[in-house]
């Protein structure tokens, strides 16, 4: 039988990129002279945008000001969700400051969080945790031009199709009057506003919770909270469940219960895409294999499917995660990120 410690390598993150959490980068200077090939590429963007119904006035206002930013590609290739250890990543994001500030914000915005919870069934503490990790509760300034960053990533060949769609979505946001060009500031990855929505996500999930006719994820707390809750709700969140829990591994191995998703119980439908979560088991099965709460007590006696996430090799950190963990990963498909959200939210209980 394979030991649980030896499962760490098999469970390390291997997922696709999504909009990452912000750092403290300042906007980099644009490339001083545009590559003629980039100028030609922008001409192609203009033609396709016109065919998609984007107005000429919008294109005349936006496209001439776009230049690629070299730093964006460097940042994209060094995302902390993939480079940092679990211990380092979680220590930085579930920091004492973020826990203390988040506790204050949960109280200060209790009514707006409660309204989002009532409408979409997502616990306020989870909404607050995402808000905190994405933009430090709205305090991190967004200094990049969203059009520069998205165009840079769309021009890069690695995920050109995905970011080309995001570029057209960003143009639609401005063309439809949802945001002014001056509001289209972003992280280095092109994510917008306090909840850090990519443009396609804004068009799909941003909501007008305060009823002013504007889906304002930049300055309206009600809209920020409602939009985060709507995003999770539309991606499988269950309001009567939590994200998961830290657990204690058996001291000496245990049954090899990590395998293909076809083994064990069926994962929640929105978790099937995350093959690296391995096999799902009932809590009773994990209990039988020797998994316990951190306190050493038995696992909850409830019928719920769970997968095992093991942290850094030999650190003995492990977590049983439920369907809501996958909902968080639809926000950012990295185990570390979803764990940080869950662990931070637990401190607001």
C-alpha cells in the first residue's frame, strides 16, 4: 500500500491558468516602439471587432493607445500559484493582517454581505475572503491599462485564443457603457475591479446589487459582493456546505485511496474537470483509512463526497475538500488559491 506522505507528489497542482491574485507591482512602461507585426495584429483585431458589432468610435478611442508590456509576460510565467510552496503561499495570503482586517470588514459590511448571501446562497465570510485575497479588501491600486495587459497576452502565442476573447469582451464593456476607458485599469493579467473579474467574467457574472443601474465592481461594495456571490453560485456553490477542512494524516501510511475519478464515489459535476484532485470518497471511507480532524477527533458523520489534497512533500499538511472547493477553483484553478480562500474564510466564523 502506498503511504499518504508519498501521495504528495501525485496531488501537486497541474491546472490551467486563470486570473491570479494581485501583487504590489506598479505599471511597467510600455514598449517604446511598437513592433510592426503587433500593429498589423491590432489591425486584425479592429476588423474582427467591427464584425462583432463593436462601434468604430470605441475602437478609435481604444486601439491606438494600446502597446504591449514586456513585464506582463514575465509575470505570467512566474505566477505564485505555481511557483511557491504551499507553506509559503498560504502564509502570505492567510496573513495576520488579512485575518484581522477581514474580521473588521465582515462587521463593517455585514448588511451588504448578508444581502448577497440571501440572494445567492454564498456565505459572507467566503465572499470576504475572496475580496481580501484579490485586492486586500479593495485597497490595492490597479495601475495597468487592462487593454495593454490583455492585448499583450492575446498577442503572445501561449493562450492567444483565450485572451483574444477577453480583449473583445473588454471592448464590449466600454462600447456598451458599462465602464469608462479610465476605469479599465487592471492587474497585470487584465483582471478588473475589486473582485478581479476578467472581462468575460464581468459580462457573465457582474450584478447590480445596489439597484443604481450600473454593475459597478470598482467602487460599490454591494455590487462587488453580489458579483462574487453570483460567480460562485453559477459555478456549483452549495450554501449548506463548506469548502472542506484541514485534516490529520495517518502516521503510518493507509489504504491507497487516491486514483482515478472513476474509482470511489462520483465527484460533484463541476469537479469532474479537475482530474488532479484524484479519487473522491465518502467521509466514512476517509475515516476508515485513518484520516481525522486536526484535533484528532472523528470526521463529521455526514454523507458528502471529498477529495484529498496533500501540501508540500513531508510537511504532513493535508485537506479534505468538497464540491465548493471546485467552485472556488472556477474563480482561480489552483489548489493553493482555493485553500487560501477557504482557510481565510474560516477565520471569520
